[in-house]
C-alpha cells in the first residue's frame, strides 16, 4: 500500500465525476436545438474532458511513484 493511495482514490472519484459531467454536456449538446447553445455545451464538454485527462495523468504519476 502506497502513502498516495488515499489521494489516488479521491482523484479517481473526481475523474469519474468529470467523466459524468462531460457525458451530460455532450448529451445536452446533441439534444440542443439552438446551434450557439449546442456549440457552447460542446466547448464545455471538451474543457471538462481536458480536466479529466489531467486528473488521470496525475493518478498515473502517483501510482508510478507509489
């Protein structure tokens, strides 16, 4: 067991939340009839996915260090 395990667990939970938020934004963008609103939702989804990937990278770094 690594001293990083509690942090990794919290980060994994955050990553999962971000994945859910990204999926919600993508579904909303697909269902949106206003093109401008759909574009805004799609941009937000991309930002959330970028944050999720950063969290996943942090998890990987901590696991490697553990």
